[in-house]
């Protein structure tokens, strides 16, 4: 399991410092057996208005392929500085990616959405493969992706 020990800067910017209490949240993404190369995945947050607020994790190390994560690229402006230190290997078909990030409690039930874009070499791209409201009611629930993701969930 990969551990990211940095609280998102957006949590501080959006909440009074006294109210910010970042807690570990585990994001688990299980891929389908789609019969292709490893998937590039971008996990990122948007606010209630759909505005990009930050990238949580990027799977896949070759930045030349990030443009295929089109919703993330459009939202983030493709800013590679945004993903320094939060990038890992691509995820193979049928494999599971588990990432732990620190998220402020104030982000839950405040209209934020967690997005996952997916792309596989020589296969179709899947922007917004999964979009899940960051709501307390969704903790532990499983969500299906549109093309490559068999199941996604998050747990505190």
C-alpha cells in the first residue's frame, strides 16, 4: 500500500485552520481483466461547481501519456507540478491499486466529487471513468467504472 503523508493544501484554503482535521482515507481501485496493457489513472477532486481542486494520485510514470487522461488534463491544465511525489506505476489489468491520502473532514459532505480518469495504451480512453460524491454516505460503498474499473471505494 502506498502512503501519502501530505494533507491537501486545498483543505487548509477551504476551511478555518481550527476546523481542519485531516484523516487518512484509503482509495481502492480494482481494474477489470480487459486484456490490455497497464492503465494510467488520475484520481482528483472537484468542488460543487466542477472546478478542479487537486490531484490525489497519478498512476503511470510516462508524462507523455497524461494527455489521454483528458478530463484531468482539462481540469488541471495538465500541470505536472501538481503530481510531483504522488505518481506511481501504471496498474495492470485485473490488479488493484490501493492508495492512502490525508483528506480534511471539511471536504466530506461539502459537494466535492472524486474523479478517476483512465487510459490504456492501444485502447479507448475513459475520461471520468468514475465520479463519486465525497459524501459520508458513500464511505465503504462500491462503485463501478464505465470501461476499465471493476470497483472503486473509499474508506476512512
